[in-house]
C-alpha cells in the first residue's frame, strides 16, 4: 500500500515538474542572466553526491588560473533569510548559523574567493556588481532553471543503491533521468565506493543520455584525516589509536561511518544526525555523554560539522575526515572548463 502511495505521489511530482518546465520553455517564467560566465554544479538526487568538494575543486582551479570566481549558494537551513556576502577577497564576514554550514565551509576553504548566500536570482547581480567576476560558480544549480547557465556540471553518485534512482518520493531523484541531457559535463562520483552499483548506474545513465556532446568523467572520493591547529588544517596520522566518538549530520553518512570505523584502532562509537543538523545543547550533551561512557578524549566528524561545534569541544582532540574528488584525467576536466570560459570572452 505504501509503495502504491509513493508511486502516485511520484506521478503528481512529475506532473508539477513538467508544468514548471513548460513555463520556462514558453517564457512564462523569468530567466536571469549575468555578464559573467556561469558554471552550475549540481545533481539529480537529494543530497550527498559531493557537490561541496566539487565546488571547492573547480573554484580553486579558476582562482589559480586568474578567472576571478565568485561562489553563490542558497544556504540551506540557515537562520537568516537575507542575501549576504559570507566572505570577500580578504576575510570571512558572517557566522555559520547565518550563512549556512556549506557556504561557511566554502568561505573557509576558499580564501580570496568571495562567497554569497541567499536568493540566487538576486545575489547573482550582487556578486557581479561587487566583484565583476569572470566566472560565477553556482552551488547546487542544476535545478535552477530561472538562471541562464553557460556550463552545467552534473554529479552522479555511484555509491547510491540503484533502486534509489527513481523520482521522489519513490526514490531520491529531483528530476526524471532524461534531465541529464541538459548537462554539458557528467561526473560519476564516489566510484571507489560504488562496488557492483557502478556499471548498473552507468548503464542507466547512458540509456537515457541522447546528447552526444555531453562529456563524461569519473571520480573517486578520497578521505583524509586532518586536525585544525593554529588557524590552519594539518594532516594527521592515518589511524586513531585512542577510543573514538564519531558523529556527523550529512545526507549520506555511510561512507563517513565506514571510514571512521576503519581508521579507529581503539573502541569506536558513532552518532548520526540529520543533514545540515543544528546542534542543540541536548545534542552536544549526548556527544559528551558518549565520550564519558567510552572514556574518550577524541572526536571525529566532518568538516561541515566541525565549524558548527568547534567552540564546544575545545578541551578534546577534535579531528575531521576531509573529502576530495580525485577525477580521472583531472587536467582534461579542469582544462575544458578553462577553455570554455576563454572562448566565451574571446567571442
């Protein structure tokens, strides 16, 4: 009965989605643009494909190539609804609660690159007027049909069970699979965690891909242990020998939990919270209780969660498992983005 209800709801979701697409197709909804070259990084599924580390990778590359990027993000589940600059070329201007966990993480990880948060159609103009960037990186922008994009990069998570590649709420898809044909570049992510899913998911995608101009890349998800000391991140030893309490509030916690357990050589406890979780006093007390129960002084979390809790665990050893995309043929991937931007400005 529950499955039938989900299928009915998925049908209604598809109808609403299709009507929305038709409104854009016939010009009934306004589309915003910018003189800057706009790069969208997004996915089809709900959360967890690795958008934030991909935004970091692309933005850092653009910065090093002097293509003056600005990052704009919605700032999901932040306290404020105002449009604001999280960071400029010199410093961070906003706290994590007001800016949102992912924009705040990006502002810390991308010094020298402005990060804006708010209603994307509005901060698009603010970002251009304040910085005159050559490139704008749109975080989670694949479904932002109201913005005219020059390059759509679509991430496809190969670690997700194939059964989840159905339209919401039957699965995790925000759009039908045919939407992949809007993508200029598709990156299959987390291939080192995909297992037997990889070939099935790739076949599913290729069966729906009729846009022959779409470029395809694959990427592994690499996790590294780090600790924050003297206002900078330092690489830590590969394994933690003391008892460890790990916790996170991310969409897909299975990879984090598995890797955290693997590198913990002593006793291990894990606490899972919802995605973009705002840690209450009760939550922090639960974490500290778990530390006391296990006799541990060592905490392990994600970088996104770290910025929300670091002030509460100053007397503990707080580590993070940082994540990066290692793209196969990464030079070609980043070079293609640079080539398209240069062509845009030379034409």
